[in-house]
C-alpha cells in the first residue's frame, strides 16, 4: 500500500533506489516517453527556435556544448542549423535515444560530426576533456528545465555552484551560457505547474501534479508527476506517467549564483 507521504516524498519513479543513484531517468520510464512529451523534433516551437538560434548567431557562436542533451532534441535542432555540436548527459538511458537518433540520421553529412558522450555537470570540464583535449566552446546550453535536477544535498548549494563553475570553464572568454528552469517562484506561489511549455510541441494533454516539500519554512524540493495522454473519459490506453524532482530555484538567488560563478 502506498501512503500519501510516500507519494509526496519519493522523488523519483518507483523502482529507482532512493540512494546512490543520481540519475532520475535510470528506470528508462521518462526516457521512453520523452519523445512523446517533446513532440516532433523537426517542429520545435518556432519562437523558441528563433530565440535560441537568433541569439547564438547574433553572438557569432559556432561550437556549442549541449550539457543536458537528453534524447538530443536541442542538439539536433542545432546540428540541422549547421552548428558544431558536442552533446553530453549523465543518463545513459537518455543518451541511448540520442545515439539512436544520430544513427537514424547517418545519411545526412551534417550528423557525421555530432559528438555524443556521457558527462556529469559536477565533473563536466574533466569529463569533456577525456574525449576532447581542449573543451572550449562559444556557448554552453543547459535547457529544458534540466539544471534544477541537481538537488541541494549539502543545503548550501555547493554542488550547484560547482556545476555552474564547470559550465564557465567550458567556455571561451566571452562565451555564452544558456540555462533555464521553470518559473519556480510561480510554482511555489500557486502550487501548480503548467502542462505545456515553450520548448516542446506535445500533441497530447499533459497534466502535471505538483508537490512542494517545505523544510524549515523553505521550499526545498518540487516533485512533478507527469501524466501524458490520459483522456477525461478514463481511457488509459495511451497514458504515460513518470515522476521527476527538482530544486526550486528562485530567480533572484539563481541570478546571484550565476554572477558568482562567472565573476
Ligand atoms: C528534463 S531533461 C531535458 C533534456 C533536453 N535538454 C530536453 O529539453 O529534452 C534533463 C536532462 O538533464 C540530465 N541531467 C540531470 N542531472 C545531470 C547531471 N548532473 N549531469 C549531466 N546531465 C544531467 C538528465 O539526465 C536529463 O537527460
């Protein structure tokens, strides 16, 4: 029997141990349905695509490190647009889909140069150096509400700071970091999370149940239960569910942390 407390505090899909596994995607559940969640990779939401590509081009960026490539959706958009892309992620379950996507595109010469490797933000610079002696990029992107997966295990945000410093180390002088997260200020205030986002083109209804864990008066963890494709009439045949958890970054504090990491 699952109690209400288990539902709220177990911060990952059932079956993933609560300790020793940093990879919330390790059961393959989210990875399997991620494609369904993000929609057709060839039809990214136009204003998101214009925003990202426009800024990269306006700043003369060519070499890009996608530090949270997941199944490869942003990376492929950039490869298609002619950028030189190195894609990394900590989850082999997610990377498996990116590797498969590259294989499926093998007849397109643009995809010959697409590098996909495993790396963790906590050791990012060293990890990238292991397959690329000079990890120095015009831009690092960490998009799709990824960074918030890094939790605050020591309650002083040292792990998050170290990750941001690693992003900075992977940039050429004057390089750009693109990093985003959901509007946690609004999520904390409202206790709700919008189903659709500007990044993805999901054609199914998305319901996200939101749990906010408050410790000592401070929101410390947000658990999101995604339900994709369920219908109101109770037909569950097409329904996909997974659970992910996030650190609720508040914009002012996050901005300060970025300023510190980049001097
Ligand atoms: C929400 S997914 C987004 C993936 C992709 N950017 C997208 O928009 O579809 C978050 C990704 O961040 C990765 N991730 C989480 N923590 C990480 C870490 N410490 N180092 C590297 N990747 C990490 C996860 O494995 C996952 O693939």
